[in-house]
């Protein structure tokens, strides 16, 4: 029977454990080699209890939670708890065998011992810019097998009893196009774990066995909190279907993501029966990622004060038939799974919006709009550069707030890649434009957030471009009469003749010439409520700020705005009254 512990101590320990996770996260961001980690912060860290349950995790990237929630149980299954020793570290990236979400995501976990007693674990996961495979960046839009996407790392030791295993590191570095960068990033991850282990040991020396008791209570508390919210909801079945655009020329047809959510007492079941079957294209979502998407959705709807830990998983049931696109079989490709994974929260929010009117949001950009540029001429000892950027878009509106513009949503939460960092570290790339895209936010009493337009020029020949995105066909939906958000698009502007060519939403390793420009437009977000109820003063402000055009103000909001001198804007009250 678990030891009872007072609530004050539990809360103090909760904050202590969060501080450990946040400290290790900061270490990786400050010491990593790649812009992927130090600028975009494509990193997540967690503290895990001795039984393998996540008890504290940085709320950075929801997409990475699946791996963090399962890494230690997978270590125990493979090696046995009795064969884990002080000073060990374990590494993995294969989601079919206890690793990350896709092969570029590498998880490293380290046990914390005090004497012979295992008192906890520290773990982190980070997205690496290249881990081998058929294309630079290890993420393509046309892979038909996992074997094309990079080196697969099952759960193995990378450190044993405080000693690095050089052969493991050599194997990884020999299978990446940028070994100097990989070594720097892996070293940052391992170094962060060393500090995290020390912090957990210090916590145990302070609290003794009460530390584990607090960990168990934190998990139980999160489960109770979720179940308490569910118990207040009306029993019933709530369904929604959203769609992924497809995947390239081979799979042009929409792929449905269907969810039926059953509320019964304090029980919550998510059933994905009827979702599209897995395909031979890289947008299949491994089950740990599906689990993470449900985890995120539950927490987002039910309260940001619920601690993010294993307790949330215990409060829900998930049905995902084997062989469907959200629970594929090995070796289905998964490199661009995030574009499909993003649709899971959209479907869940759509289903539960009627019973969560205060926290439900409209569909956001719902993609992970990725630009990868690779070519010769890297800074440092690596022979090539690999630029990897995930460009933000519109955030969904709610009943009381406009959606945020130029943000990551749902399963992604990476930071902006500053133009200065881009041009300093990737000298063969020049940023031509980086701005919000007018009229991409769905009209509504609460307006949806805007997408982004970004242009990048390549300054040499033989640069390969890969563009991965979604919601190029299916607009982000609105709620309660709100309008749809704008869709995304990829364009190539030719240096030779200035011609503009629209590319597909899954473009892989397209050769570019010096002076060619890649133009990326990301999706906006849906609006909430009747646009005609939006105060005219807010519409005027939107126009002044360039978020809404004069034409859209008239056509969508019924607000007539004059701009006779090209500088000053004003609402035509009479004309607006006539339209409204």
C-alpha cells in the first residue's frame, strides 16, 4: 500500500521535480550544437519514477510525450530492472521498439541511484537534423518503408557504469551526414541527464522514501482530477471526422481521422475505429504518438493546472485498431507522421466542443509545416549543411479570445527560427520575407489566428528542398458560425525567368538553382462565432494591423472602412449599419 503523504509536501515535491525537468531542458537548449535544438527548442525532458511512470515533464512539445511516457517500461522489458546500474544511460529512436516518434527523435534516459537503491529516472528526447536515410534531414514525403528514413536504434546502452560506449557513438556518427553536429547534440543530451541524475539524488537525500510516495500521489492526483471533470460531463457518444490532405501523388485522396468519444460516469474512451488504414507513405502515426495526442487533448480541455504525468493516461481508454493510420504495423514509414498526428486533437476538439464550450478552440493551422534545405558549404567540419525549420501558423479562436497568429499548435510547440540565426549559421540561405499573411485568419466574433508567409532564397546551385505540410486542401474549420481559416501552400520562384510554380504538400529533395526562392504559406485558423457580431472597432484595428483586408472587412464582417488618403482608416458607420 502506498505511503500517505501530506498535500503540502506533495506540492513542494511537484515543483521540485518540475524544476529538475526544466533545468535539464535548459541545459540542452544552451549547450546543443544544432539550431534545431538551441533555436527551435525541439526538445522535451521528464522526470520518471522508479516504476517507469512519468511524474514531471516540460510542457514543450506534446508530440514527444509518447516516447517519454514509455521509454523506461521498454528498458525494463528488454533488460530487466535488475540489470540497470548506476551510471547507465539508454538511447533509442525506433518507435516500434521503444524509441522516439520518428527516427530523427532520439530519446536518452538515465537512472538515478542512491547507493544500491533506484530512486528515479531522468529522460530527454530531441529532434536531430539528420540521422541518415535516403534524403538529407531524414524526413521525406515519399518514403514507403521505415528502412528509408534513417538508422534505427532499438533501446540500447550508450553509457555503462559512467563510461561512454564509443562503438555505439561511432555507429551513430557514421550514419549521419553531419557527424560533428550529431556528436554535439548527443553530448548535450547526455550532459543534461548527468545533471538531472544529480538533482534527483539530492531530492532523495532530502526527502528519503517520501520522494517516491510523492511521485505516486502526483500520478494518482492527476488521474483523480481528470476523472472528476469527466464525471461532470453528460454521458453519451460524441463523434467527429477530420481529414488529412493525403500524401503526395501516390495518395492524393483525403484520409479520414475518425474518433468516437464515449463518456460514461468518470470513464472516457477514445475510439478511432473507421480511421483510414495505414499507407505506404510517411504519415502513419505510431501508437505512442496517438497516445500522446490523446494525452494532450485531455489536458488542454480539462485544465492547465492538472499535472502532466502518467495519471492522465490512466484516466482514459484508447481504441486504435492495429493497421490503421494511427496505429500502424512495422515497418510502415513514419517520418512525416506529425502532419497526421496534428489532426487527432482537431478531431477530438471537434467532437467535444459541444460539452466544452469554454475551453474548446477552433481548428488551428493543424500542420507541422517543414522546410528542409541541404547542400554543400557548411560552417565547421561537416561537409554539408542541413537547414530544418518548422514554420508556425494560426492558432484557433475560442468563445472569448481571438486565435494567436504565427504560433505552433496542438502537438508542436517549437520556437521561431530567427532570421539572424538562419543567415549566420546557414550562409547559403537568405531570408527574403517573414510576415503574417493577411486574411488567413477565419472570420468570426473571435477571429482565427493568421498564418505566415516566409520566403527563403538559396545562394548556390545544387541545394535540395524538401517541403512537408498539410491543410493545403482542407481549411481549418470554425465553430458557432465562424469562418474557415486559410490553407497553406508551397511555391518555387525561379531565378531564371521569375516563374512561380505551386508545389505539392509533400515535396521531396527538389533541386534548386542559385537565386531560386522557396515561398511558404502556412494555414491560418478558424473563427469562432458570427463575424457580424465582431465589434466594428476590432475589425478596424485588424485592418490597420494588416490582418484583415478592406474587402474582407466588408464581405465577411459587414464593416465598411474608408481609406481615402491611403493613410488614415475610419469606419463608415452608416454603410456598416446597412450591411449588418
